[in-house]
């Protein structure tokens, strides 16, 4: 029964959500406190669950239901990490929202919808059965829809919510189809039993079909190109919702692939497609981010890029690293959104670096060679031979970002202090990458499958990925202010508009035709 303990976490938040229904709509002081206490209770449950996991090991709690229509809580390192992450971010966001929305006429309903959304996500991440996973997946999306329309009078909010709703329903249909295929193929709705059978090679071509459907659901959930537009437009919602997106909502696509990792390994071609889509989305989002004038929009495009990188990691079968990426990015980006009101100068610096010195070609070459040398030396200390080629290639891509900083430090006009800091940053980044990767592998050993040896297709994609990310990094180092150069004015306009992909998607959905009354309605002062 102790493995069913995590089910208490969403129950606490459901109770807080129901309490908000009877609280005042404006300044519901008690409802806010109850919501915060429920989130704290979820964190306590996560802590106690850690003790249970260490003592008893991974297991699925008691099953409720018949056949494929069963519910059960799964407690293992993956679910525990997500349970801890979601409950902690949820608590922080609820505390922030209590002050941020103070005085809003509908603060009570907002608190209720937010706690309900967190409850759905907590229900999802601990799913031990296919039915529970599907219900948690769909419920979190439908409840988030209510938060996206918190300011229903905004035409942009209506358009973004409608687009998100359509994309999500296609993803839901794909997940339901995958669950049916898995359930009837393996004859059970218990996820752990399905993963064990898939690890032994069962399922055949049906596993490939299920993998393709799971991949489609993950792509749509994680705002991958070309269906990324809804994420860049939901900034019309209050800032706490933007932060809440990173508590297992937008990154639920990565969690889906990680949870069904053994099934995904049965379809190398599907993983290759994930590498291509994720890699392109990461490059595309990072370039567009540099051209965005608004703080929250820039952060949203950064999330698009980061979700692309997460999908890339899953496509490379680096599932422990992908889970580590979810944790690190969620914590960082939730903080970035909650502090966006005071981060204008910081984000402006990201969009327009304004380096102390612009390096020439020789400095850039030395910087990249030095960064790769440091990466190689640290890698040898940690044991390159024990690392899969996919992890080594991914590390090379990550070190390119550090090489950009070193290039500024090696420029002729750069002060020695900058050079010293950038070199130390490179050493720290390389060491941290291998150390965190090693820690993630140890934590997930026996829970997530090992990365298989790459074949010709995987080698080709890895080489193309390293070359593509390296080329972009070199271009940014040589032309740090390229986006503001007169010669790049045309390109900047196109990138600012996301190469018009979102506009085409709007036309496809008819989203560009909005209610005339909404556009002529007098604007009501609201908070961002």
C-alpha cells in the first residue's frame, strides 16, 4: 500500500481546487493559503515517497479496475523525479500568483483552475496504467485551457487557446490510439508489464506503430515545428500560467517518450524522425528568440528551442539525459518567467549580447579548438569509452555554447579577467556535463534502458547535428550583432515573424478570422 502513497498528492490539490469554488472570487485569502498548503503537502508526499522507494524499490501500487480499465500509482525513480519537480514548481507558482493577481476580480477561480491543473499533472506523472496516463494527459490539457482564457476578452488569447485546443486534441487522439495498440498487443494496461515485454523484444510491428503514435503525441504536446505557434502566443495569459507550463505541461511530451522508452527503442526510424524534428526546432527557436522584442515572447521562443533539444535527446535514446534536461530547464525557465518583470536587461543582453570585444576569425578558431580540447580532456577523465557515441556528440553540441563565450575572452580587446572567467566557465561546463550525465545514468540504471549502439542512420544524423549546431555557433561568435546589422535587416524581419510558419498555420485553422466585436471592444487594463 505504501506505493500508492503518491496518489495523495493530487488529492490534496483537488481538495484545494474544490475549496476555491466556495471562496470569494476577489482576494480569496483563505483559498490561496489552502492551495499553498496542498502544494506543500504534495512536496511532503514526494519526500516520504523517496524513503519508500529507497526501502522497498520500484513497484506499482494496488490496481483498481478491471482489465485495461485500471488505475494504479507507479513509484520509481522517473515518477519520483517528476513528482518532486511538479510539486515544488507548483508551490512556488501558487505563492507567486497569490500576490501577482491580488485584486483581480476572478482570482478565486484562477486559483481553483491552477490547483486542478497541478493535480492532473501529478496524476499523470505517477501513472502506472495506460488508462490513468491518458486521463491525466487529457485532463491537464483541458484544465490548462481554462487558464489560457483567463482574459477571455483578449482576441489574441482566444486565438492562442483555440490553436492549442485543436493541436492538443490531435495529440490526445494519437495517444489514445497508441494506448489501445499497446493494451491489445501486450494484453495488459499496466505500463511496467508493457515495458518489460518490450525490453524482451515482444510486440513486433505493433510496437513500431505504437512508437509512431507516441512520437506524434509528444511532438504536438511539446510545441515542435511547425505546430509551435500556440506556445509563443499563450503569453497573453498571466505570468504564473507561463511558469506553470514548465511544471510537466509543455514538457509532458518528453516525459511520455521517457516513460515508454523501451517501446520507443523498438522503432529506430521513429527515433531518427524525432532527432530531425527536435534538432531543427532547437535551431529554429534559438535563432528566432534573438529577434524578439518582448521579454516573455523571447522566453517562449527559448522554450520552443529547449523542447526541441529535449526531443532531440529522446531521439538519440539518451533518456536519462532528457529527464535531467526536463528538470534543469523547468527550474530555470519557471524562475525566468516569474522574474521576467525585473529581467528586461538580462533578456535584452541575451537577444543582443553586446560583447566586450568582437572576436576575429582566428580568435573564434582558437576558442572552438580550446573548448573541444577541454571537453576531450574532461571526457577522458570520466571515461569516454564508457559513454555512448550519442552522449559524446550531444556534449560536443553543448560545448559550442561555451566556445562562443571563450571567443569573446580571446579577442584582442578583451580584458584578462574576461578571458579567465570564460576559461573557467568552459572547464565547469564540461565537468558538469559529464558529472550530471553520470549521476543521471546511475539514478536511472535499471529503470530506463541503456542507449543502444548507433547504426549508419544514427551516425549520419549525429554528424549532421554537430555540424549544424557548430555552424550556427561559429556564425554567432563571428557576427554577435548580426541581427542588428543593416545588411541583415530583411532576415531579421523574417525571423521576428518566425518565417511566417505560424501565420500559415493560423490560416489553415482559420484562426486569423476572429470576432470583430473582440477587436473593437475597449481594452480593459490587465496585468501581463
